């Protein structure tokens, strides 16, 4: 943070302490940011920090890519019997999935 700049930004661009968002606070809240768990004001403060801080922006980009890889690679197939038992337990019917020859 540079001198008096922390006190020149409007409140919507500040962190919890009323000062400009710094790297420590941005990193601390990055997972809440990614999960959409922050107020609009905190999201704006972090977004502004990411726009102005290349090292934090790189870390943010890495986290987004990591989440995308995990989401695309870590998918378990639920066995049809388990689906049927769960549906039966909650009182609904489930149609059997039909798999084509290209399903691995």
C-alpha cells in the first residue's frame, strides 16, 4: 500500500479494515470470492486489487484453472442401483440410463 492512497478510494473499494485491499487480505478471501460468498463491496475490492496486482491475479487465474481441471476430471459415476435405492427412499422413480457404444 502506498502512503495516503489507502484513504483516497471510496468505501466500496476498500477491505474490511477501511483501507485499500492488500495482498494478504485478497489471498485470505480468494476462496470466498470464488465461491460467491462475499458482499458486492468486498467482491469489488478484490476485483480491483486483482486488476492492479499481477502476482495476485496470476494466483487467482491458477485457482480458476485448478477448479476447472478438478471439475472436469473428478467425476464419479453413480451406479444405477444406488440411484434406484435413493429414488425409492424419497419416493420417486428413476429411468435407467441408456449408454451408447462410445461410453467408457
